């Protein structure tokens, strides 16, 4: 493995996030949302790690792993609702400030931009916890294979799985928060089901030669969330005139 491999894996795992971040950087307020969201979700993931560590003290088993995954997803989805309440408070404060300054309130596209920045922060937090720590060993002189995944290098499998969840968390956040805001339970249930499915399908990586399926499933779940978000944006902004206000 070389510096070229290091850069290649980094671009695969974080390239899409870098593209979105480049767009977000044009609006300082959205960059603040990304950083706040990333910090918020890092705290959440660390809290999830406490019961995970306690449960995994005993020798791992499939039922234990399933329970741990269900618990993790349930906590994250519960915290997502709390995060939406914080977003709603922020939106109300911005609308009040805009009204006080005789400016237009936040438009639908403004709110969707905030949701996308929040999702990007969540996706980056997930990558920081489960992927960035694996980059440094790729600078070594060789690669590494797992017994259960002999056909794919460990680092490539990790980066592709991380990419799938980064895309999933980024775009499913838009669908979920918009569902909460507009009281669309189908959107919220869609995100909930997709998140549970993506997490449980990763169990196949523990089976013999099952990592190829787990990687494909995570990428597919990420793609489904991307398509759902794109459809939502198209539906919500069809025939839309430019932004009425840019938070700064």
C-alpha cells in the first residue's frame, strides 16, 4: 500500500461529501449547521458505543449483534426527532430575525438546504467514527484480508461500506426532517425502515464470503436514499423561483 492508495481510499469514502461541502461553503450559515450537526451526532454515536462495549464484552453472537444494531438504529432515530426540534427552533428564530429586519422568511428551499447540511454533518460524523481511523494503516507496505472476505481487501470493503452509509445518512436526513416538518409519517417511516434494513443487512459481512453482499446492500440503500431525496427536492421545488433569503 502507498500514499496513492491512501488518497484513493480517502477520495472514494469522502469524495461525495467533499463535493457537497464545497457547495455548503458558499453559505457560512450552512457550514455552521454542518459542524453543529457533526458534533451532535458524534456525541450520539459515542453514547451508543457505551452499551455496545458492555454487550460485546461477552463473546459475540448473531442474536446479540442483531439486538445491538436494532438498539443503535432506534437510538439514532429517536435522536433525529430531537434534532428536528432543534432545527425547528432555529428556523423560528431565523424567521423572527428576518421579519424584524423586514426581509423574507425562510423559503422551502432554504429549509431543505438546512436539512441537507444537517445530513452531511451526520454522514461525516459516521465516517469519522468508522472510517477515518482505518486510513492510516493503508500507508503500510501491504494490504489486509479477512477470512470472511477473501475476495475484497479489507480497506476497500470498509471504504465502500462507509460510502454507502455516508450517502444514506446525508440524504435520508432531508427526507426525514421534511417529513417531520410537514407531518408526513410515510417519509419518516421510509427512512426508519431503510435505516433498519441497511444496518441489518450488514450482518451478512460476518458470514462466509458475505462481505460482497453487505457492501452492495449498503451502497444500494445509500442510492435509494439519494433517489428519494432527489424526488423530494424535485417535487418541492418544481417551478421554484430563486432563494428568497440566504442565511448569513
